[in-house]
């Protein structure tokens, strides 16, 4: 397949105009000693038909969540995506555009981002939101850096109930400016607030809490905010936006910065990416935010329009003094989320959240009745919960997989103290029948 | 043309998508979650029908300009055609419907695709190992510099300085700061190369790395690259390659052959994945063998005929994102790579450079070309003799909108006043370049004869020039209706 339109004749004309004989001469300035004297070892070229065959074959080697009913969550969720979402983001006026540097011909993407920012503010209960970040993990790490810059402090407290991968990314990001990251233990499935208070001092820039947390449990955000604010530290909350249809917004609990993973809002799981990080904050922190921000303004005839704004924070203006090095966002994923939320609407998001809640509790209550299965702790949860299992989760998951089900996440991988603990997730896409099959198989009913 | 906000289309009680009836027995929500933890207010999302939504966003799409709409010679951004088959491939349910925590035995196709992509990118860049984890170019830069930092620390060296040329992308100095280094700028010489003497002066035992784009942001091949690599390496520093301009050199030379130790690529530039209006992108990082242990984890490995994720990497810098990669973007790049093969990739670079030189040649009599040299895949130029008319590069760019083009990059690189940077890419035809050149020449004539027409442009877009000053001074960042 080639996407080069030149005919042989045209190529000759162009070379002739340049006064050269062949394409080779274009590269005369590249020293001989560093030239590649052989062809690149990349297979192809292939025709479109061959390419399609190859990709279908690779895709066919995978088993999807449509073939295997999955009870995996842990940061990535199988929520239903309305058909119209893919149709809109497949409009190539959107997906083949660059960052909207020329606002006069980019009102489509600019206005959709403005709508996205508005929706994120509404869900999180915050004043301002940016145009999106790479993913939930990196958005949370950026929030920690932002909190350090805003408070001029260099210590970050992060609960061990925050997604283990998010904590890993936080540590990686902290290694650059050499910030101190302290992990706070949990008790009964939630952040140990007493331990948190012991770590709080005037060097702490931020306290990071996830809501619902990695175990699916609901944290007492209001208490965490109060504790953080007593030493003038900021509360960073990392929230699942789907839960916000039902759960109190972090803003109403006192959070200063809210981040999270927006994948559940109309973005396919796609084996882990691309997904959608989001970030919102209190108005007083607006000029500290990393990333693109879209603002409303007027054109030279007084008509409403949208532009990238507050760019004095950004790398292309401030270079080494920028608030972050980020120079893109996940615009197309943000558009998907905006379309998704529009289709669900005010009532729809709550209804999805409520179905997740009801189905998760339905599954939970049946599983804990099975012999040998116990609740890990007794705290309210949203769509995920932790079960203590009678056998190693690895064995259980093997049995489930042989019977067409992907079980939960084995928590020992991240928490050595949680041996024989499994994190299960139930969203609105799992049916009553799926749940019954899971429960039957867990109870030993194997084929 | 104007379009209300989706919130302004809202009508109380109107619904779009309805979820199915809940098929499990329900309890009162308050029985499950304490009232204090429940949301008291309803989020003010719009209440609209599916048709309202589809029309609204379709109308917005028509107020947006993409490569599929027309010529997009935005320098440094490589706005080439994004093949449709790549979109189809990434949308296959066999890829989109995979949970990242699924057992490895159920995702062998995905891992195989990632494994091959790692290898192909290593081959193209002349590196020994590649991570697909970074989510964008700037994210790749951060990953690369943290790898360098970890490598130096492992060797017991404390080097604090990162050198960047004055022509560098803004992300380079911003990333160096984020990675905890001090930024030192080095100037360019009259041919647009790094000034070798100035470089010698700043390179010392504190130098961790030099970050370089080659071809540079001026679209010029750094002729002294071998010497530059020697200077930095002799001082014990490393060379970082900003891969934004990789489109010019595939199969001709490689960062590895030039002496670079760490490379990031932009799959959304060179490897034809779409830019999405600002993302998602993907910024894989390649390294030479001695830096491989420091790559983010996990890395995809092959053992016998099985692919798996390798987490056992004690020297790794850790993670830079959740999970493994912008996998959907990687699928598109893989599709593109095998559609081209080694010979096709070289041809891409040759034609990208041919097109840029041809366009530069067509415009040379009308615009000032500050560096009288062969350009690579892009070139810089600037208007001449328009200052007296009060016409700036910005005005020319805005007038190009009226002619149906996306303008080139303007006011970057920072070292050339009133600069325009044009990158036509290999996917544009000779007649497109000819038409564009004619339009630019016509606009330059207008600027000389009827400057008001140009200074008040654009005249045919959905909105005119927007007041960016007020937008920043009195920010309105959300709908408050």
C-alpha cells in the first residue's frame, strides 16, 4: 500500500525543477559514514487486503469480554458505549485535525472541549477543568506536582487504597523533582485516617485519596479534606466519573484537585489505552493547572467563540518554567466522553451508576453466602468489592476461565498481606445470568 | 455559522440513550450507601435526544478542519494522510474489547502486535530496545530523561545539566526541568546548525544529556552530528533524540547511527496515526543496550512461541502511565508499518523531502528563505518587505484560511523572526503543492496592494479573529447557564 501520489513523470519534473537527477541527491548533506546501506528490516509492503487479513488474524488470537464474561475492573471498566459515540468520533473533521492552534477553523473541537470541561466541573463539583490528560494515573501524578508547586512544599501523602499503578506512576514522576512520597496504610478497606493524621505536617503538599478506592470502597473524603486542610495541605481526589452520578462529588466534600480516569465514559477498554485522564480544581489553583484549557471569548464581530487560553502556563511559551511539559490532550477521547454524557443525560448517568451498584451488591451477597467465601471487610462500596477466597484466586480464576468467565483480580500481586483476596467488579453490562454462572462456578459447580 | 452549546439544547425530561431494565432485585440505595455519601444535587448534564446529540456534534465537525478536509502544511506536526484501514484495524472488537488485566493467554494477538511494533521501531531508529508505554511525544521525552537520570544514578554519577539548542521544541526544556535537570541553552550558527564552539563551552562533567532534533526544527540536517555526538560522549554525557522529525530520514540514516542513546518517536506524526484534534498520541521510546534495564515496566517479551509481559526489571524507572501503551494507537501504527515495509518507509522519507524542497523552490522568489541550503521534510521562510504595510506573518496565515488551507506553523522556531514553518508531507500531490504556492504568492500580492484585506482576514470562516487577550484576562472556562 502506498500513500504517495507522485507519478514517475511528476517526480521527474519535480527533480528537474530542483536541478537534481535523483532522490538520492536530496540527502547529500547527510554524512556518508552514518548512512544506512541496506533496506530496513520491516516486513511488507502489503496490499490493503493482506493487511486486513493479517490484522483480523491477530485480533482473532485474542479472547474478548464478549466471548468471556469478565468480572474485572480495577481502573478499567466494561460500560456500554452507545453507537452514536463511535459515529461522531469517526467524523474525520475531528480525528484528522491537529491541536486547535487556528481557532477560526477549529471551533468544532474547541467548543466540544469547552462542553467537556463544563461536564467535568459539574460531575466533580469543581470550578474549572482542563481539556484532559493522558490517563488517570498520569493526571494524578501531575496533580501531585501541581500541589507541590502551589504550596511550595515537597511531601505527598498517598493512600495505599489508591490504584497501585497510579502510585507507581506518582513515584516515577516524583523522581524527577525528587519529591517525597509517603504511602498511608489502610484499615478495613479504607484509608487509615488516624495514620494519615500522624503523617500530616507543614511540609505536606497533598493528600491523595481515591473515591471509590481501588478496592471499590467508599472513603470518608470529608474527614480526609478536613485533616489535610488543618495543615494547609491540598486534598487530591481521584474519582471514577461514573460513580459521580450517585456518590457525593469530591468538590462537595472539600477536595482541592480532582483527577480521574474517564475511560468508563464511552471509551473502549482497548487493552489499556488510549484512555482519558481528567483534571479539575478550585478556581484559586486555575493558573497552576497543567495542560490545555479552552476558554470562551468573542470574535472581532462580537460573536461567541472558543480559544485555547491561559497559555502563559504552557511549555511553548514558558519553556523551562512551564507548569508541566504536557503539550497535547486526549481530545478525541474527551469528545467521546462528551457525546457519551450527552446521550446519557442527567438521569442516565445516575441510572447507570445505580445499576452498577445494585448488580455489584447482588453478586456480593450471593458470593459471601458460599462456603469458604467471606467479605474482606464491611464497608459500603460502589461497583467493586473484595472477597476472601477459600483457595488461591489463581486456581479459582483458572477454573472460571475454563468455563468461559474471567474472574477478579488477585490482590496478592499488589498487596502481599491480601493473600487469597479477590477484587471483583460488576457493571451494568453483566447480566443476572452472568452473575448466576459466576456464583455457581465459585461454589464448585464446574463442567 | 454558530452552534449553541449542548446545554442550551437541553429540555427538561428529554432522554437520549436508555439503559436496559435492571434484571436483578434492587434495594433502596440508602440501604447500601449511607445518605451522607450520596450525591445531593443532580449533575447539570444536558437532557437531549440522540438526534439532538448527533446533529449538534455533526454541525460542530463541520466547523473543524482536518487533513481529510484539505492541505495542512503545519511544520513539525507531520499532518500526513491517516489511512482508513488503520482506523478499521484499531476498531476490531478483538482489540477494543480486551481488558488490560485479562490473563496473558487470552491476549496473545495483542501482545504479538506490540512485540513486533517494538522491534520494528527499534530497527527504524537503530536502537536496541523500545517501550511503547509513553502516551505522547512530551511523555516520551520525560520517560527518556528519567531513564538517563536513573542510568547515571546507577553509575554513581551526579550530572545536573541538560543542554538544548535555542531552536528546540518548548517541550525539551520543560521536560528537562520536570525531570529535575537544569536547562542550558546552546545557540545555533549561521547555517542553522548547533554552534560547535558554543557547545564545547557548555559541555562538561555536569552534562547529563544533549537533547537534539535532527533534522532540526529549522528543517535542516545537523551536518556536524558525528562531531556533536563525540563532544557530548567524550564528556560522559548522553544524546537524546527528539523524534518529531523522523519522517525525513527513515531508511536513510537513523538516530542510532548518528550516535544517539535515547530516542522518542511520535506515532501520530511519522507513523500516520491521526492527531485526533490534540490526541490521543503515542510516544514510544527507544534506547541503546546499556540503557535497556531502565525502561519502564512491563516490557513485552517473547519466550518460545508465547508472548508475555515482563515485570521483573529491578532497575526500571517504574511506570509512566497505567497499563502498557496507547494500544489502540499502536495498532494503527503497526498496520501502517506492515503496509509500507522497509522499502515503503524509505520511499516515504524520500518523497517527504522531495515535496518540501519542491515547495520551498516554488516559494523561494517570493519569501525570504533564511538558510540557503537543501531542506529536509520541512523548511522555514518569512515574508519580506511587508513591515511597512503593517502586515505580519500572523495576517498571512489568517488569510490562508480564506483560501481553504490550514496555515503552516508560525512564530516557531523562536530564533527566526516572523517565521513560517512549512511541512507538506509525502502524501500531497504536485498539483496540491502548486496550487498552494500560487495561493501564497497571491496572498503576498494582496498584502502589498491591499493590506487591509489581509490584516482583517479571515473573512470566510465560521468566526473571525478571536479576542485571546480577554479570554486569558477574564477566563470563562465553563458554561454557567
